C-alpha cells in the first residue's frame, strides 16, 4: 500500500460523487479550484453559486494549520476572493519548516455554524481506526482527551453496535444522523481505497453533517481498479518539494510504464549514490548509509522494480549516472547497484540496460573516480553478475560484484570505506 496525499478539492469531490451510493442521499458539497491558469470570469460561469454566495478561500497545498497561519479568508464575495488569491498566488510561505510557493486554492461557500465535530479514519495493518470528537476545529489538539477511538478489523462492518462508543454522549436529536454519516463515510473510505480521511471540522447544516475542512490520502497502488471512480485525480508533490529536471524526467518515465521508477536527489554533491532494485531494498540501502554515519554523503534515493524493460532501465540508469558523476572534484565516489533477491524480475535483462548506460558514461565515471559495488540475487542473477564482472575488465572501472551470499548492509559499508580511504 502506498499512501498518497490528495488535495482537499479532490477529497471533497470524491465524497460528493460517491456519498449517495452508501447513504441514499446527496451531500450538497460545493467547491471550486483556483490555480495560476484560472480565469475568474470563466469560473463564475461554470460555478454560478460563486457569484451569489458568501465564500471561504484557502490554500489547497497539503499542509495544515491554515487557519492559525492566517491563510483562510471568510465571508467574502467573489471579487474579494480574487483579490485574496492574487495577493498570495505564487508567493512563498513557510509551513512546518518547509518553504514553497502557494499555487492552488480552494473556494467554498461560507457556512455559519455553532457546532464543530471531528472525524478521522486511518487504515492500519489489521483494520481501520475511527476517531470522533464533539470538540472539532482548530483547537482539536488542545482537546485531544475528548477524542474517542474505535478499531474495526479488516472485513468487519461498522454496525450501530460497533459505532456506539463514538456517539454515545451525543444528544439524541443528532446522534442518529452522525452515526449514519460515519457509517456511510467509512463504507466510502473502504470502497475508494482511502488510507486516511479527516474532517476537521464538520458541522450540521439543516440537521445534516457537512464537512468544512477535509484531508485525504489514497492507496495509489489501487489506481488500476479505481481509475473510473477516482476520475482525474492528482497526487501532488509534498509542499515545499519541487522536482529537478532529472527527477521530472524519471517521473515521466514512471508514469508511462507498468514498472516503478523512482529517483530523488538528496545531495547533489554527495559521494555515495544508489541504483537499487526493489522498494524495500532501496530503503535498507539508504537507511544503512545513514545508520553508519554517512547520510550527508548520500546523493540520492533511487528504486526500480516491477520488471522494467531494458530500454526503460537504460534511460533510468543514464539519469542516475549523470547525477552521480557531475562536478568531478578529484575525490573517490561510490555507486551501489544493489537489490535484494528478486522474485520475478530477470536480473540479467535489467542489468543489460544498466551495462549499456555504464558503457556510454565510461569517461564520466572515470573522471568522477567512481567505484561500483554490485549485489543482486534472483532469476538469472549469475548471468547478470558475470556480465558486470566482464564490464569492469572491459572499461577499466573498479566494479566489485557479489551475489546473495553478501549482505546488503555489507555492500554499503564497502562503499563508505571506498570514499573515506586515502586517495
């Protein structure tokens, strides 16, 4: 399961589009998204309620505490909303230690209210936890002792009996409505493969629950079965994270293949670089370098899996090698071409793409004084390792090659010893 955050606009869109399937009634959510390309006149024609209602506007950038940070404007007309957006669109802000420009806003009707409730659903290994409080809103953390939580095991149904502890202290006139709402939202949560859903707060409009603020995360590995239900969903980068051209290139490759290709630059001047097969293995390699005290020298996080073809691996390896060899400074560097023991990926086939890239980049590798460490197991791994050994002799670059008899952590230690050894 891969938890991916989505914008508040998409969380509410999915809730509105699918709520009736589980509750039998519509949820009258209204919202509009604003970006740099938005024309407010065109938006008003598309969403006529914008011109007739008082509005709320706030950034939709995957960060919280917007109200406490003065980034939420209430009870405005559309002209005032446009002015608020124009003053902040593209401006850099700092939230949670991260800096970045505000690029996306959400506009909604202004809903006067007296009551604020809290609802949170989180997918866990053996089921889901559901939390509820009658004291929602921006002070939820200060009132966390009032939050009630239940656990619903995988395969179990959220019956009235199971839900009872959450709503036990509610007044009778609203207890049934909130219980039904919670049950419908939980069913929708499971059906759409949400992994996290939070409404803080939701309120009551004409006696019916209505979400004012909402956060959501989806399991993006379930996209194959949900693409029609999700519609045109966006998985934005975390706030403050901007892709470099090389990262954007790999991201483009990843979107076009059924395999997985991931690449993030951590330190362009780092001297330890990785090209690792398998998501779990890639984390082990990166964590090991950090645990041994050399996180500052780790140049990147990289992972390829899902049996990419030779051409995809070739393009991917070119990017990794170009970054790993840029700005040679006379010091030794290490490239770890690692992985665990593959289940179905043909090691020899994927190594063909890497070998082609290494041959192409021979001069860059030598200029950067690159030492290469290979550790791999799985189908055809002996052939793949033999090709790597032959490559080292052919291009005259130090390549140490190991099979599954060597440990992943041991390879990382050798890479560190290489860059710390006397020249």
